[in-house]
C-alpha cells in the first residue's frame, strides 16, 4: 500500500507535525484571501485538506469550504473540528467537481507523492477542472532546490512522549524520509516519499494543465520566490476566462 494511504491518519503524524499550528494556518488563509480577493460566499476547494487546519479559517472568513483527502481518519477529524464545512474522502487525482469553485488550494507539499509524474498531472488537471473560468489556484510546495542542497541526513525529535528518529535520503528523484517512532507501545516505522520537483519544472506542469501563472512567492509572505533562499515555493495561478 502506498505510504500516504496509511501515514497521514496516524497519531504519530499529528505529533510530528504539530508545530504547524493554527496561527500558521490563519496567516496562510488571510494572505490567500487578500491576494485573490476571495471572501464571503466564495466557493473554496481545499485539496489534500488533512484535518481541516486551513479549512477552519476559510470557513471563519465566510467562505463555503469543501475539503478532500485520502485519509478517512483525517476527514473524520476535520468533520468534527469544522462542522460548517463539507469534507469527503477523495483521491485528488480524480476530478471532484466541474467548474464549481472560485478558489482551489493545495497546501503544505501535498503534491509529488507519486512515482509517476503523470499522477501529478492528473491532480493539477483535476484542480483546473474544479475551477470556474477566472478562478484562482494556489499551490504550495517545498523549494526542492534548497531542500536537496541542505538535506539533513539524520535527526531526532521528541514530541508528546514519542521519540522520532528521521533519516533522509534522495532516491530516484524522490526525497525519502524514513521515520521511526518509539513510545511505550513499541517501535513503529513509517515513510514519506516526495518527488523533488524543481521549481521551474513544477511551474511548467502548472502551465501545462492550462493555468496562467501570475506569480511565485516564498511561503505566504509577499517576498518573490528565490531558488537559492526561499523556504517554500508558492505558485499563484488562474484558470483563464474563455
């Protein structure tokens, strides 16, 4: 079974990435709404929404939010945490809707999980299909150039009484994390594999899907994307009007 079908629904994933807190999500959402002009009544699709961290803030801004994710456990928690939003277990490579949304977001490096680049193309095509003409697409991805240059081979992290040992390698163009979680219940092993899509390559894939790329920035901040320095690559795009 693919790693992303099991890892995201575990309590260990939530513990390891718990520092991505609500304040961080609020900053992201406020920036996205400010740049796109979306607000009260806007239809928003949150692809790979996880536990609804960003969906909560879109909903609080008055948007009509739909979140989709492969993890049934994550979707169940999102339902509990953001009852005003709609959530569904859904593979983002398959179109969820046609021309129904004003804004589609894919945040926190939720692309590139697949061995075949055609699967990334399918996900981008599904985002394009979901948008109304003129709608906005925001894609957040790691800055692969910097990640590869500064890869930390090994680190240990403790959170919530769990000791995490994380080993990182690059294999066949994928950044691979092998994660060992140790707690009183035993030793648990997980893996993450994300394609190290170069910034220009990812931008080209977005354009190939039919989008007009308006800007590239470093995270939610307005700073222009710099391959040498930026932590994140955020692509701001639109589905053209006919």
